[in-house]
C-alpha cells in the first residue's frame, strides 16, 4: 500500500512562489509515475504536472514555464516549484502516484491535498 502526504501549501500574493512537497511510503516509488493535480471549487480535477520514473516531465499549458516538477527516488519525494503564481492557480493540490499492477493496469494513489491560495 502507498501513502502520500503533501505539504507546502499556503497563501501567497500574485507573482509569488510556493514549493509543494509530497512524501511517499512504499517500496516501488521508483517505478511510479508521479503527478500533481489540482481542483478548484466547481471545476474538474486537472493534471498540473507529471514525471515518469526516468525523469521525463509534462505540464499543463497553463503552468508551463512557471512550474517545475521534480523527484528524488532515493528520498521517495516529488516536488512542485510554483513561480509567478496567479489567482487562477488557487486550488487544492493533490499528489498522485500511478503504481504498475501488471502488464495492462495501474493503480492510482492520492494524497490528502494541500490548499494553495493566491491573492490578487
């Protein structure tokens, strides 16, 4: 079983920065694709950034150039550095792990979420 715990959320002024961290338990973190998702009230949960076991990254167009995802497989952590924050970045941010479960399937695990609020 995998457990994910996020930290680093808070209140920040527009244009400011925050760094989110996710600490993972379990023995197969290095095989997991990790991601950060966010959900604002009344909106769908959306992928913000993802990173593969090998370090390949992808970003939502809305955050590209502002956010950076990284991972440390030895420490079993994944981080999201958020710069130039905008009010529309306000959301609950969730850490996600996709754990292989055979050839054709994977299991999703989610953290509890951390609130990010960006004031104008």
